[in-house]
C-alpha cells in the first residue's frame, strides 16, 4: 500500500505543468514515505502528454510518475479518475497552476497522522499574480482559491458553511471512495483556456465532494504548514473572464446549498435563500450606486449576487430540459410517411 498519492488533474498544461513537476521532484522529508504522482490528462489538445513522458524518463527513484488519460471533459471527472487510479491511503490534489513548497508532501502526511478524524484538509494558498490585480481585489481573492487563514490549524465547522478549495486538498482515499458521488451533479471547469465559457461550466464540484464527506461525519481542516503558490495569469484578471467566472459561481449556488440540507429543509430553505439573496442584491446596489461603471470588483460582486438569486430557476430549467430530452430518447417519434400514388412529388427508393 502506498502512503500518499499526489494527483494532478490537468488540461492543456504543457507550459504550466513542468514547474509543478520540478517542485514535486524536489520534495524533502519524504524518505520514510511511500508516495507516487498521478497526472490525469483531461483530453488535452496540446503537448501535455509529451511533457509528462519526458519527465517519466528522468524521474526520481522510489516515486512512480504515472500518466492517465480521461476523455470525459470536466474537472470533476478528472478528479474522480485520479482518485480511482490512486494507490495511496492519502490523495493530495494539485491543480496544474499550484506550486507546492518543498515540504508539502511531508507536511500533509504528518497532519493526517496527527488528525485521524480528518477526512479531508486543505492547504494554505498564496497568490502569485502575473500582473498587479485590480484595486480591492482582496474582496474576491477567496473565490480564486486563495486561502490564508493564519498560522494555526483550523477546523471547518459545518454551521459556518465554509470549506477549502480542491486546489491543495488532501483526502483519505477510502473516505473519498465511500462518501463522494460516483456521478457528480456538477462537472466543474471544462478546459482552462482564456476563452473558456465559465458560465457554461458547472463550478462547485469541489464543494459537492466535501459536503458529502462532512455530512458523513468526517472532520475537514485547514493545515497552514501545507503551503502552495497559486499562479494566476494576467488573463484570469481580465474583466470578461472575471465576470463570467462570478456568473458561473452564482449559478451553482442553489445546488451547493441544497447539498447541505435534509428533509423539510430542502423545501423551506429555498424561499428564505431567495429573499436573503434579493436583500443582499438591493443593499449592494444601494451601497455602490455611485460607483464608477468601470469598478470591476463591484461589477463582479453584483454579478455573483444576481446569478445567485436566479440560480434556483437556472437549476430547475436544466432539470426540466434534461427530463424532456430523456423522454424524447425513451419514446422516439416514428416517422410514417404517407405514400401519395401518382403524385408528381412522389419519391421512391431503388432496390439494392
């Protein structure tokens, strides 16, 4: 049995992935840990596979580097495939733009040993911006998987409704396999290119998995000793990307909220959420009614609040359209053309 699997779901990362792999090759304090690295290629169209194979030819002894192809698009499917392929008792997920410090693997392994009830725990994640972010961007940084919650371990309490991102997340493999859905409701990010339509993706797949783990009674922690630099390129700070990004997060709110509710709560809570979202949106508009139309932070917050408000209708519409599609597939309409003998429009099919 392997102690630790580093799992890297990736898409079109020929330029990003080498830095991640170099840093993993430089890990220290792992002499007594049996570990491996699994890279799951989510159907890349660039030279990602060739980059991984080149690293395999000159990789460190005692730590296998494996390549897996997952053709079903969506980060949730790539992460699920990584978990299925992992041989480790622990699985540490890294995105292809996450640069772990040289103690990341050893710190994660040590934390798991000292916190046996931790089903999952997240890293301390610092932003590494390619360009200076917009003014007041700190208000949005948490949505970009920037997680700096101080120098001490922190238990995520269920009533706080706050959980770590999937970037830098470590889970117990058996807990993942026992309690996370095999067919997630939200497929997550599809691709990672600058032109990706975030609103057409289904963000929140990391929350979906973690809520199932937390609902099963396992603890979820923040581990400050597991430090990561999250590289954020310039295009991820451009208005078009950010606006789409926050629309997508808003649209996923209904589903992520419902995952933490049971029984009658699932019927009582949606109207209350709607009323509260409407209140927040009105308050935000009143607070920033004099703000410049070029204030990107205000615009992102407004998009998030508005799309959170309409997220139930977006979800129900998807459910309705899916049901109609399934019904049409199950009961195809048979075509029985009427033969009009002698008609000038009559056609015939020659025997063959």
